[in-house]
């Protein structure tokens, strides 16, 4: 008597559906975390660029003994990139220009608009504030 062994050459439909469901569940769980990581990385790069601008403003102050105050003085500091726009503004008091703020705004139409920190503002005092009220340490 000869035994007939069946050779399995592929996957059954049930096995294939189970694998597809597992991959789909992993994608649903992983994609939001990945998106948050991408937004966070772009925000941190924008913060680095804002600090670079702050360094250039401080260099201006060192060379001219005053912070930039006119549109002509500020023209070289403001810039835009794909995901963020940067704006430098003087802080004016009765004694003249006493500091500056750098506003980092997500560009409309990019995924950065959904960032939990929103628009960030850096002051010459070295502090960051968020338009959404998120704590500084959560944004940096």
C-alpha cells in the first residue's frame, strides 16, 4: 500500500487574509506615531534655524551696539522654507529697541499646521512660547 502525501505549495486564503489583517493593524497603529515623529523632527529643525537667526541678530547687536529695528535691518534675518516661516520683530520700549522676538509659523497647506505646538515665539530673553499653550519642554 502506498501512502499519498499532499505537498503544500502555497498559502491558503485564510492564512493570507490573517497576514493582511495583521499588517493593516500594525499600519494603523504605527502611522500616527510616524507622522508625529516627522512633525517633531521638522519642528526641531525649525527651532534650530530660529536659534541660528537669534545668533545672527546677537552678532548684529555686537557689531552695532543695538538690536535691528528698521525694515532694512531686519530684511536679512527673515526667511521662509518649505514647512515654516520665520519673522524677526524688535521689542520697543521708551528707551528704544531692547530686544527681539522670532516667530516660527507653520506654512499653511503643510502637515506642520497640525503640530501640537502651533506657532512658536522665541524672545531675546531666551524663552519659547507656544500659540497652543503647550509647555516649552514639550515643544523643544
